[in-house]
């Protein structure tokens, strides 16, 4: 997601403070979690999609591709309710089954809930720089610096781990005298598990030593560089997001 964010860093939402977007997304998460109204969930999906396409300038096809996992997850709710409806009375109750709806309508309600949560997650991922978000947490919300910089290390480790896996696969293909497969098979993935785990452990150990050498935890206060600030757009977005959420709940 960090790579995708770089494509939309100059969009309007990318200029906001990460904490502003975070609090608005949390408010929508709470609203979705406390409501099983399908019209509210469809409204949230539509509003967030309009914001992503119209304001954040996300291509509709890219948005649809990012929604595929959540669509599949929602389809699981539908099939579960259709096949195992009698085994889950509590799920039927919270999904509105007591109002006369059938198994299909109950599954669609849960599916829309998953899609609504997915759209909010995509909005957050495409609007917030992960590094700036962690720095804002440390600077403004007193997030522990050790955990914050551990997250920095993890964000840097993931692409390095993928690059290391690609090099290992290339070396194995050269030794076998065949072209490298586009998708690794089960045996190849099993053979790469231990070397990649060893790489991750070595990297974690070096990062821990580096953090200790720089005096992490020695003093409660520290100087930080690149902390995102606030502007007039942050309270405006916070008020607009809260207003939209309240209006959607009241409709």
C-alpha cells in the first residue's frame, strides 16, 4: 500500500495530517460496526468511492481491483448464511433476521458491512503516508518511540524481504538451468521459508543493536524531524467527515 500511496501523495487528502484522516476513518469504523442497516452501509460505500475517485483521483479500475478481496470476503458471508443459516441464530439476530428477512438478505447485510469497512481501509491506505503516520503518533499521541521505530523497520523489511526472495528464486533457477517461474510452487515456497526466516532474524537483530546504539529509551524526550503539521484543511475535513457520518446515520 505504501507504493500505491506514493502515486496519490500529491492528491488533496495526501496533504492532510495523517491523524486527521485516521480519526475520521475510526469514526466511520465505529459507525459501521454499530449499524447493520444495509442502506447506511451502501451509502458509506458510495460516499467513500466518490471521495476516492473524485477527490483523491484514484482510477475506478484500480479501486475495483483493491475491492476484490473484500468482495470475496463478503461473498463468504452470503454463502455461509445460505448454507448454515440454522446453525447461527445469533448472527441472524444481529444481522436483522428477526425482521423477516431471509438468509440471502442477512448474508448481503454482512457482506455490505465488510465492503464498507474495506472502502474505509482503502481510503486510509491511499491517503496516509505510513512513515508520517508513525511520526505523528509519536509526536502528538505519545506513542512509544521504540514501537514506532520498530514499525519503521518493519516497513523497510517487507520490500527487502521480497527482493531477497526474488534473488533466491533467481539463484535456484540458474542452478537448475531453467527460467524462473512467475508464480512459485509449493515446493519452492517451502524451500525459501527457512532462508527468508534467517534473513528476517538477522535483520531484526541488527536493527535492535542499532536502536540501542542510538540511545532509544535513554531519555523520555527526543527531537524529531519531519513531523507532519496541521493546517486549516484538517479541521475542515474533520468537520465535513463527521457531518457526513451523522447525516448518513440519520437518513
